[in-house]
């Protein structure tokens, strides 16, 4: 199952990499198209500025030499006003299109960042699963080693029990043989004693049936010879037993055999008790092994569950912290970009108003002022420019406002937009409070 999860994670990672690559290519294409469009707009703007400069130059020449002026000054003024209105309209449209392209670029960057975060999260999950898989393999290896050790100990215990049983059986067999031999010797000794006593009584009793004959009969002679042979055989066996036992005293020899018999019975009893004790120990060992397995299983399950919950909680907290940090970074970046766009807008408005003012076209100058100073300067230039312009009627303003798009593009991350007749760039709330003190609304 873990392998299937790892394979699915590999497929997800491949899909994520493919999506990230496609998104990057799309962003590159969009950025290239936006830069191309921006360059075209800049070229058109420069062309219009050159045309406006030429018109202003001609206007200045006509003002200096009235003889070159056309017969109708009213017609010339109307043409200049219409040209200025058209140029303003085109510039506003160009600025709106540039803002739309910038908004599209920001959205593409945000989407790419989200894809990157998703890919990072997938990589982190893959690393976590690989680490858990290694931990499970280590746990399985440890359990396998424990099982092998238990089996090896059990085999060794069985071998020791079998060896002890074999030795006990050999000892019992030897003791039985010795007991049988001692019983046979004891029986033969008793028979020899009886025969010896009978032989003595025979020699002491009269053997003659007929007192007058004075000689033994053939039957009595055979009986005596047979008894004498048995007695000699018994004596030889007794001598051999005494020689092998090393005990000349008959009483001591009997006591030794009696003690041996009692020891043999004691050994048999001890063997039975040992077998019963071994059986009890085997039962106890089996019970303890079962309890140990139950304890190990219960402890491992609880530990694994607790570890899993703690790990999930810590991973969730880490993910929330990362998301919060990324939001703060993106907010800071968007605010910096907004301030930069606002500064560029003020600079563009200042240059545009300076171009529209009567007089020579100012050269490109470097603006090192702060945002507040630049806004104040822009407001002064706009107010000064509006003071010299004629007030248009309401119908003309209404027709002029209908040419704008219904909804301007919005910039993300808590950026407020100003509403009014003129197209203005979004200004953050903090900068708006600072600009309010300078007279800009």
C-alpha cells in the first residue's frame, strides 16, 4: 500500500511539474506579448509626442508671424482642441491597457507562486511518507530479528530438553541394568547359601539306607556330586562379585545394594517431578509469551496513534505558519509594486502636464523626490494647467466618459481605488492619508 502511495505521489509530482512548466511557458508568452504591446504603445506615444511637438512648434511660429496664420483663427483653435482631446483619449486608453497588462502579469505571478507552493507541499508529503516508510521498514526488521531470536532460543531450549531426556533415559537404563544384575546376584547368593546349608545338613545326616551295607547308593552319589557342582559354581560367582565390588564383607555389600535400590527409586521419583516441573514451566513460558505479545501489540498501536496525531498537528501548524509568512511576503511585495506604479503614474502625469503646457517641450529629467513631494508637484501642475483651460460642457464630458471601459482592472492585496471622472492609479490607504495633507484627493 505504501508503494502504491509513493507511485501515486510520483505521478502527482510529474503532473505538478508538467503544470508548472506549462504555466511558466504561458507566463513567458504573456509577458513577451505584454512587453511587445508596451513597446508598440511607447512607440505610438513617442510618435504622437513628436506630432504634438511639431504642432506646438507650428503654433508658436504662427503666433510669432501673424501673416502665416490662416484666415480663420476659430477653425485653428477647434482643430487644436480636437487634436489635444484625441491625444488625451489615446493616452488614457494606453494607460488603461498597460494597467490591464500589469494586472494580468501579477495574476500570472500569483498563479505561478501557488503552483510552486503546491509542488513544495507535494514534495514535503513525499518526503514525510518516505521517512514513515523507512521507519516502518526499520520496525519490521526489528520485529523480524526479535522473532528469529525467540525461535532460536526456543530451538535451543528444545535441544536442551531433548538432551536432558536422553541422558535421563540412559541413566535410568543403566540403573535398571545394575538393579537387575544385583537382583540376579542376590538371588543366586541366596540359592547358594541354601544349597550350602542343605549340603552341610546332608553331610551331617546318615546317607545309608541300609545300615548293614556300609556303602552309598548310586542315587545319593549323583545327588552329592550335583550339589557340590552347584555349590562350587555359586562360590565362584560370589568370589567374582566380591572381587568386582571390592567389598569382602557380605553385610556391607548387601547394604550397598539396598542403598542403590533406594537411590534408584529416588531417581525415578525425581525424574517424574522434573518432567512435571518442565511441563509447568512450558505452560508458564507460553502464557508469558502470549502476555508479552499482547503488551507489545497494545503499546505499539497506542504509540503509533499518538505519534501520528502529534505529527499531523505539527505539520498543520507548520503549514499554517508557512501560509501566513507567504501572505505577509506577498502583501509586502504588492504594496511595494503599488507604490512603484503610483510613483510612475505621478511621473507620467507630471511629464504629460508639462508637455501640454504652452512653451518649449521640457527635456527628460530624473525625479529623485519622495512620493509625497512628487504628488504635491503633480497636483500643482494639474491645477495650474486646469486654470488655463476652458471648462467643457456636461454633454462633452458625458460623451468623453462613455469611451472608458465599464470597470477598470483591480490590483490585488487590499489596494483601494479612487473613483472620479479622471482615470487615476490605485493608492493605498496609508499613502492616501499622507497625500490628503498635501491637498490631493
